[in-house]
């Protein structure tokens, strides 16, 4: 039986390759080849693939094999919508004074009290990481493990798409700065409104983002 350490290593490496489209959507995954590349037996690879299937990152096609999941336009829209609804619900709990104690402080884009240094251009990967940290932190205020788990899953499934949102949204960094400021200031009503605007802008771009994914498939390029 594969040890937990081996399984975690395989999981982390394979999940990262899938999330960043290092392995392109639609690619068939050969268990033996993956095991050789990762220097492990096929047992942990198979276990990890089944786990990633449950997370929506990989498809298991009966009697054919495992494939990197190819998101549809409808699915991406649903993920954006669900993300907004879950964050809105979590902020509703915050407004009722149900602040979770013992948590680390929210993610920071800039040093206090001045945001000047952080106004410089932030790389897309850093923007995505900060976005995920912020949304995870908001979700943790819900007192609901299922919401926390789902927000993390949505972060994973939208990771590559979020890397390319700035290609279509020149103000993406400013938007994120504003979301963080509102959260730090505990302006939850304002944050709920800003999150709706944030998600509406991205939902309107789904067709363009999906075209980008298809282009990635055709050219073999990924970030």
C-alpha cells in the first residue's frame, strides 16, 4: 500500500500540472507513464487520479481511461455564479457578527498604512494566489466546512482561467485591491456589491476565456 507521503507528493505534483494546464484539457492520462515520470508505482497514481476525478479536475471514462477535464462554457459560468453565492452567504454570516476567531489575518496586497508599493504591476500568478487566499478567508467565516471545501475546489477549477482574466480585464489588479480594502475595512455590504460586479464582469467574458482554452489545446501552450 502506498504511503501517505508518497500519495501526497503525487497528488500535489499531478494536481498542479492539471490546474495550470501543463497537461492540456482532453489529454488522456496513461497511468504507467505517469508512474514512471513520478518515480512511483501505479497504485498511488491510480488513487490520486480517482481523487482528482471526485474534485472535477479529471474525467474517468468507463472502459477508456482517465482524461484531463475539459470545462464547458456552462460549467465555467456555474462556477463563477456558485463562487459569488457562497462568498455572499459567508459575508452574510460576518454581518451578523459571527466572526471566526483564531484565524490568521486576511491576505495583504499592500503594507499598512500605505498601498503605494503594491500599486506596481503584480504578476498574474500572484494575483491568482491572492484572489484564492482572499476567497478562502471569506469562506472560512461561514462556519460551514462544506462551503470552505467548495470554495477551495472552485479555486482549483478556475485557477488557469483566472491566470488569463487580466488578458481581458485591464483593471483586474485594481479590482482585487478594492476587494481587499473593503474586507480589511469590514465594509461587508460594499464588498458584497463589489463581488457581484467582479463576478458579472467575468461571466461576461466566459466565451473569450473558453476560446483561450481551446487555443491552448491546439497550440500546446500553457502558463
